[in-house]
C-alpha cells in the first residue's frame, strides 16, 4: 500500500496533468473561435507554440526513453566467455 506521501505526490501529479490538459484544450480547441481582441487571449501564448511545445516535449520524452533503454541494456549485458 502506498504511503501518505506517495498518495500526495500522486494526487499532485494528477492535478497538474488535469490543469495542463484543460489549459491546452482551451488554448487549441476553444480559443480559435473567440475574437482576437477578447481579453481571454492575453492568458495564452501565440498559436504557433501549440505545435512547437508538444513537439519539443515529445522529442525530450523519446530521448529520455531511448537513453534509459540504452543504459539498462549496457548495464545488463553479459560478458563474453573466453574459451
């Protein structure tokens, strides 16, 4: 069973993910239909970043996963037997 600290960290991560998803959804799906002079536009970045930021995040994720797999493979390699 998870400790109270683990549950608090988990709930914090879930809350952050929900907040980020809501912000991105409003930014990408709803905001293009709102007039450009509306006050809501000042709380969001320009639209170009809605493609650039997730692309950079995906690249960092792929590099991290690849590095992790490489390190685990390197550490678990078996030495060759010398006859």
